[in-house]
């Protein structure tokens, strides 16, 4: 046993001696002598020079270390600098005893001051491509065979590393630097720990991590990965494993990124990534995003997506969901939501970064939120669960819900939009500056508003259903609309129920700053249909105070001109409520010539008919067909019943036919034609009145209740011109008006007249002080109008039980001058002396200013026909015709009607003229009133025609 120990001791001493001897030998060797050999071997392998300027030495211990300093490796001949790599120091430390068994265990590798330049030339060839000699390549192939075992490296330390990549085609440089890197592992089966600090193109970063063992990588087993890094103002965390490390497939990792300000992070990244140089992001606040990544570089799925950017005070964006294939951008299934406290602030913050918002101003409407779910791919992307809310109800609140089947093609739209607020005027005022179309529109305060609709279809054909609009309140004005639009893009298939109602418009009228007559409570409703080629309002109903209207109105836009067709009916229309109050008569003493401001003067005298051109161009703007029926119409005290009116307008030709109405128990019918197709418009008026209670008519019009009689009248007129004055100047036609039996209210005469009127009227009726009425037998006005001159050839007549009146003369409608004479004659056997009456009443002046005078009987000597008087001119001859004895005994109304000839009249008993009265001229009395009424009646007819024309076509021009 002792011998054995001795043998072992000897062997140990010999081994120690050998080791000591080996150490002595190794220390005695100068390894710098091998620098040239190493350089030769490197050049033989790469074709480039390797220079070791520093010492190459070996430190002998149980963990021997090899160190080399000042190493340079030549660049490619075409490179931008001579050296490809420079190294200040490389140190490798290994364990000594494992080497005896061929096991290489590297305790530590230290790399300091590595500066490497990787670059390409203009053709894309890299400087890391070496042209090794063929012999070296062949030898390497021969010696190839069984791969050598990888050494175990426990620790790697790197300091001051710099790697520069230069693209020879673009000249762009990328610089990667490491201030420090420490990597360590206990062995090939132990996890690898990593910590590093450095900079990328000057942007600092740092990271720590833990990875699976080297053997896992070699054997292809799943490789766990855990990395935390800070860079570009962001904190990044990656955790998971790589299923097949060699192929970099089977990824199953969770990635999260967060930072305090997204704008700062992107600003730092933008400097390193040229593709992002034009992307500007506003300062919206902190951000965080996380996702789980699975698959490979060829097909990468992303799930558990959770993104949050910004803050709710400005804008907060959240994204959740998954992407089945992020590489192909398919299988998208994510929900996006955005919200903030004020939309205007959010738009202002992103305006500079979103060119589409550059010119858009958004009012301060309040908070906003929007969310939607996106599914599909970049080629077909559906959007569902849309939920948008913008603003607040106090000003404007907009909500959008629904889905879009294909957002890329803008098809399959199915969304509901609603807008509401407490006051429409405030909402319009808030958005006026942002909507040019509203710039000049002033909206009075009408009250709350709400509108909603459902939109379906695509950008090419969009239908709108479930329309529900309400604006205002009923106590002022309330507008409602419900229905659908089949194609909103082409504005066709419109089908809306519309209603407008108001109890009192006065506050709105006052707020608008306009002066309008009081508008009664009203309600209008109907069904609006059509679109494109035309529109129609069916089931139309309207109620204005005591008035009503019903029917249908249609507008066709398909022809050369728009065409309007309407069928309207009414039980009652009270125009007293709808029209402004009638102008009051000027107070006594006011000059009558004030009409000159309206119609102008000619020769210093005011004119009744306007010379302003009639706005007839509107007749050619559209065609129309109107049928109107009304049971009752009230206007200016008149009550019209059974009104029937048909209007046809075609290419500038207006025809009103038939025109029928019952007024004062009588019937008026006729037709009116206005043809504006030629250079000179032509007018034709035909009216016929039968059994009209004239007394009731005058009383209803609040003119007088002095008369009770029925009126028959016929008016046939034709003319042409561009103004009322021109039409009157060339007017042709006939006017005939007759009154049947009736009575005159004596007391009303007393109220209307005074002095001479009362005296004369008492003379006409000696019992006037006792009788309440004077009996009227008949009255006639018959005038022929030729070329603007109206002539009454003994065509004016009044017959009472006690007196006859007959008159003749002319009314020149060109000059508006009057030239009429009226002769009163008492009937025989009544005890009335001619001495108490005027012999001849003369009507002079103009239609605007008629004057009445009473002539002396002495100027009348002989008779002559009125025709001769008109031929030779002169009032005296006309007046003399009224004293023709051939007509003295004839009934005056029959003479005026032309049913009694002078020959027949001569057989009648002649009346003896009374002595002439005292010479005087008066402008008072019953004759004045009567003749003045005649003149104003004639003027009223022509003035009425002119008034109708001016009323139809817009009145006088300013």
C-alpha cells in the first residue's frame, strides 16, 4: 500500500514537473513572432491584409488568456477608407484543465474599441465579400467534414463598438454603436443573459434580456425570449418563445410598447426612418400598445391587440382585436374608438398633420366619441358596430350608428344619422363660419330641432329611409317631415310627408327685423313625391285662420320649360286675414296729385295708369295649368261663392278660362287672355255679370248703402302693350252696365251730401222729407272703346220715378282726359220746376283728377247728333245733342241701350224746358255726386283692369 502511494506521488511530481516545464517553455516563447504568420494565413484566406500593431501575448494560469492589441483589417480596394475593421484590444480567457480533454470552455471574451465599416459599391457588392485563393478554398473543402464542437463561452464583454453601414448607391449612412455589452451564460444548457447600452444614428438605447440556452438554438428546440428596452422615448417589452429558432418560425411572443408622448417618440424615429419623414404627429399625450405575435415572417398573426394613445381631455384613441395575417393584411378584426372633451381642440391639434383638415374650421360643439369594428382586408374591409356621438344637446348633438359592408368600395352602407339641439339659430350661428352656404342666411330663434334618417346603399345609389325631421315649436312655427328617398344621389324616388304649422309668427317676424301684416295661425301638410324630372305634392291641405285649401300641385322639369300643374279647392278663403290692410284714404285737404310718385306726370298732371314695363318675362319662364274651386272667398268685404277658375300658361300665353264666381247673389263669368309671345303683348278681357245685387255689393265693400238694385254688365276689351298705360292707349272693346228697378236711401243721401244736394234731392222728391226711399227705375252706362278712346253716345242714363238723366261724352285713355256731359230732366206731373235744376253737368279733368261743373242753360240752343259732335269736337256740341227734342220723350235707359231710335222718340210727348236758372257754377249737390260717380265708375273699370295686370305680374317697378 505504501508502495502504491509512493508510485502515485512520483507520478504527481512528474506531472507537476511537466506542467512547470511547459509553463516555463511557454513563457519563454515570444508570441509576437507569430504575427506575420497569422497575417499571412488571413491574407491567404481573404486576400486582404491583417495588421497586428500591438502585442500578442499569452498569460499562463489555470485560466490562461490570449490578448491582442492594435489590429486592423484592410478594406476592399474600392472602399471609402483603407481599413474595414480596426480593433484596439481583444482578450479571450479559457479554462486550462478542460483543454486536456479537448473541451474548450471560454471563461470570458473581451472586445474593446471595435470599429467596423460595412459598405457596398455602386453595383451593390459588399466589402465583406472576399476573393479567397482557389487552393485555400479547396483545402478548406478537403479538411471539411465533421463540424467542430462549439466552445462554451461564459461571458462576453464589449466596449466602444461602432459599426457603420454605408449604401454605395444612395450614400446613406447608418451608424450603430455600443457603449457596453455584457452577455453571460453558465453553459450551453444555461440561459443567456444580456445587457447593453448604445446608440443608433445618435439616438441612445439600452436593453436587458434573457434568452434560452445555446443548445436549444442548436437543437432547434423552442427558445424562450425576454427583452426589455428603452429607445426613442419608448419602453419596449418582448416576452415569449421562438418555436423553431433555426428557421425563425413558430413565434409566440407578447410585445408591448409605451411612452409618455407619442409625438416625441415619432420625432426620434422619423430621423432614423426616411419613410416617416413626412409624417407629423401632434402632441396628444401618452401611449401604450401590446399584442401577441404568432407565426413566421411569411405568415404572422397578431392577437390580443390593445392600443391606447392620448388622453381624454384632447383625444384618446383605443384599438383592440386581432389580425389573422399581418403580412398579407387579411383577417382583420379590430375595434377602434376615439373620444375627447372638445372636437374643435382635437381638430386644431391635428390640423397641421392632416392636409384634408387644413381649411376646415370646426366650432366648439363639445365632447365627441366614435367607435367601430373593422373586419376583412385591405381589399375588402367591412365596418360594423359604428357608434359616433359629437357635441351636446344644448347646441348640436350628432349620432351615427350602423355598418358598412365594404368600406373600400363604399358599398353596403347601412347607417342611421341623427342630429338634435335646443335652438336651431344657435347651431347655425356656431357653424356659419365653417359652412360658406350659410354665410348670408339668418335664422331666427325657432326653438329645438331634431332630424334622423337611415342611409343604405353605396356612393352610386344611396337610399334614405326612416326620415324624421322636426324643427321649432307649434306656438311659433313647427316643421315636420317623415318619409324616404329611393336614390339620394340622383334625387329621385322622393316620398315625404311634410307639415308646417304655427300659432303665432309675430315673435319670429320681429326677430327677423321685417314688417309684415299679422299672420293667422296656420297648418300646411302634404305628401311630397318625385325627383329628377319633377315633383308633386299630393294630399295637400292648408289651414290659415278661417281659410282652407286642399288639392295637388305638381312640377315637371323634363321639358324645355318647367311645367306646373295644380288642382286646388277650398271651402272658404278669408283674404281679410291674409292680405295687408287696405290703404286708408288721405285726410281731407290732402292734395290729390300725390299719385305722381307712383305713376308719374305728363304735362304737369298726375296719371292713373303706370308706364312702368310689366314684368312679363316670367310668363315665358314656365308653363302652367291650374284649376281652382272655392265655395266661399272673402276679400275686402266682398263674399264670393262658387268660385271656379282655370288658368293655362303655355310658352308665354296666359289664358284664364273659365272664370266664374257668384257675388252679391249674382253670377260673374268670363275669360282673360294675355299673350306675351310676340314683341307686343296682347290682352283680351271678356266678363259678363248677371243679377248682381249692387246695393249689397257696395255695402259689403263699405262704400255706401245708398242704393238697392241689381246689376247686369258686359265687358269686352282688347289691347296690347308692354305697360298698363300702353295697353289702355290702344284699347278696343265695349262696356255695358245696367241697373234694374231699385231704390235710393234718402237718409243715406243726406248723410253723403249736404246743402245743395239735400235741396235738389228734395226738389226731385217733394215727399223726400217723409219718404225713406226714392224709387229707381233703371240706370245704364254703355261705352264703345276704339283705339284708346271710350265714347258714350247718349250711353249714360238714370231714370227714377221723378227724374231722367242722360249723358254723352268721351274718355281718352291715352291722355286720361275726360269730356262728358250729363243732363237731368224732371218727369211731368210731379210739380218739379226746371228752374230748380241745373241744365247741364260737365265732367272735365282727368281720370286721376275729375272735375264737375254745372253749366248755364242759356248756352244750349239747338240739337245735333253726338256723332257729329265727336266728328267736329267740342263739348258744346255734345251737350247740345243731349237737348235733341227727338229724345226728350224717350225712356232714357232705352236710349242709352240703343233700343229706341230718335224717330220713335219723337212721338213721345215733349217736355217744356224751364227758364234758365241764375248763372252760377257749383261743384256740390246730387248731380255732382251722380256724375262724379259715373266718371269714377268708368275710371274704376279701366283702373281695375290695370290693377289686375299690375297685381298679376308683380306691381310697379321701383
